[in-house]
């Protein structure tokens, strides 16, 4: 006779079946989550689109036409300005006579601007220039266009042409120090205003044109003084400020063959620290156990091996790729349109190259090292300079604290030599009028381009204009390809004549669009200025 199973055994058997069902259900949960994630990722990739506020102008991206004669006239005027060597060597050491010479040159070459009843030119702190253009509707919020008059030194030995010859090569390129940094901006703005005035036009909105004379060595005597003058006059709310910055480029971002116009909506901070160690002096024949140089070298090694954390996803760099998503191939679109999921992966990719690494974190560069006076003398003192470019998501104090924790040696003294906090991120996006005014002007000027926001890793005069506006943008309207980026402050700086014409056209369109877009994003019926 078969005995029935005991109630205790039956309970165990039923519990076992229940746990097995739970176990099988738990196995399915990751599959369900993975499926849902896949659906979301694919949906975002397929629906990625250009911000709505720029859709109405994408069909108007052709370069504005101009006759060849006028184009060459403008090229020769820029070339003339390049022959004036307005070099800044260091704070307080500049070619001041050349700056005054440039003042006179601009006055001579742009007679309509300098003899116009609604344009006022002022000399600020001897060498900088401030123009006030009074519009027909002075009650409207004014804005500012900015560039700078000075340039960095250039060693003629390594150039194809004399860096201050302003030579036009093959009627194609204008060579000279300052073509892209930043006399191209100075002359481009004045050319646009000269053209507007000669057409018998007057802008509705008032605006300022600010040309500092010492941007390359801090801007304290130029742009800072211009800002002080405006603030004293009660000008503390400009609609936007547009200064030099990124350009139109290509082949920088994987996945797209379009031209990309990167507009700086923020700017990295600046921190210079001096590290010093006081050790025991002595003779090299019986040296101390540790030297000042050795202690300082170990501290520097720690800083180089322990980088500050990646800040990818905490600033505009995430938006940089989300704006690109509609314009890349499908595989890259999967990545760019789903930064909420792939930020960590993207950060690790960007850390592999020096340029992209600088985009996502505060950088550290050892720039100066002093120690020792003689080969057989152990020095008592050593010091080094470290320069940080601070990400907008970090503060100066956070970086200093990180360095102290990383070095972790009380014998290393840390002293702040110079500092400037990173700039607040200016508004951008489909609903921001000021950002889209600039984007609109870019789309109207350049072919096959996409406009994206980003963080400028260098520094500009906008640091001194932070008190004048909450909308500061950094963009220079020319096309620079990867192989030409080392021409900035480098050898054979140049701009093509066609690109320079585009710069003039861009600034003109900014002036015209500023009148069209007042308090709202322009509609599809807004008149497009395309004749320049």
C-alpha cells in the first residue's frame, strides 16, 4: 500500500514550486527592462530632430552674394590692418604706437562709420575703442558686438610669409597675425556697419561695438575699462554680448559630415597656482635625504597622475551631442540622442584625446618649474606654476581643495597667483531668443551647417562683460578645419577671402536680425536679409 505524502512534505514541495516560479519571474525582469530600454533608445533615435526654432530658416543657408570687386576691397582693408603690429607681449608691455596707428587706419578706411550722425566713437583708456550706434527705437534693449585690437607675437622665421605683411596669396588667402584672432572680427564688424550705413539704413535697436586693446594679456586695461565706463552710465542690461570664440568646423565630431558651428555658451575659469617647497640646502657630495626639488617633483607627479573628475553631463557638453543627434548616422544617433543612458560611456571616449578631454573636465598643466642654481649645490627652495582651466560645473575653491588632497604633503605650500571663476552658462535652446538670433544668422550665412552649444575652453574678453548681460556668446564666423586649428597663436595664421566675406555677412545679419527678433523668435514670414 502506497503511503500518502505527509502534510509537512507537501508544504515543502508547494513552497519549492512557488520559489521556482518567483525565480523564473526574476530571470525575466532584466529581459523586460532591456526590452523597454531598447524601445526607448530606438524611439529617441528615430525621433531626434532639430530644435523647432531654427526649422524655418534651414532652407536659407546659402552664402550671401557680393561682387568680386567689393570682396577684394574688403580683403585688402583687412590686409592693411594686419600690417600694423599691435602686439601684446605681457601686461603693460605692448606696441602702443601701433595701436594708435590702427585707430587712425580704421578711421580712414571706414569713413561712413566715423562720420555718421548716429554712430559715436570713443577712445577708452587711451588704446581701446567703444562705438555707440543709436537706433531708431532706443527704448529697445541694446546689445554688444566685441573683438580685440591686439595680437600675440609671431616668429617670422617659421612662417611662409612675413606675419605682419598682410600678404594675399593666390587671391585666395589673407596671411597675417590676427586674421582669425581677432582683427578679422574687428574689421568684419566695421565692414558690416559701413555697408549698412552706405545703403542708407539705420538699425532700429541701439548697440555697442567694443574693441579692447589687451585681450591677449588679460584685458584688464581694455575690456574691463570699457565695462566700467558702461556701468557708470547705467548700462547694466544688454540683451546679449557676442565676442570671439569657436568657429564653423568639420570632421571634429564623429558621425557627421556636416559643418558644425559651435557657439560658446560658457567659458572655462582660470586658476594659476604656485607650488613651493623650502628644503635643506647642502653640497651635492653629501645631499640631504630629500631635496626641495624631489619633494616638489613628487607633488607634481601626483597632480598629473590624478586628474580632476570628468564633469560630462553636468554642463552644456551633453547638449552639444544632443543637438548633433539629428545630423549623424544611425549608430551615432543612438548614442547622441540617449545621453541620459550613455553619458558615462561618452565621457570615457572623450577622455582619450587631449582636446576632447579638456572639454569635459578641469585641466591641469605644469607650465613653469624653478629649482637649483649650480650643478654641485642642493637648492634650498623649488617652485612650480600650475595652470588650471576650470570647468563651469566646478569652483575655484573646489579645485584648490582637490590639489591639496591630492598632494597631501604639508611641506608643499600652495599660493594663488591668479583666478577667475568659470562663467555662468548662458541660456540656449529652442525657446531662447538671443541664442537663436545668433543661430539664425549662422544658418543664413553658411552652407550645410548645424549650430550647437558648447563650453569655450579658452578665455576671452567676455569675462569683463559678465556684469552687463546674462546672455554672453562666443563665436567667430569663419570656417576652420582640424588641420588649421594650430594656426591660432601659431604659424601661418590665415583666413580665406571667401570666409572673410562670410564673416562680414554674418555680422550684418546679426544687426538685421536683431531688429527683426525683438522679444520673440522670428516666424517663418520674417523678411530675410540676403543681399550683402
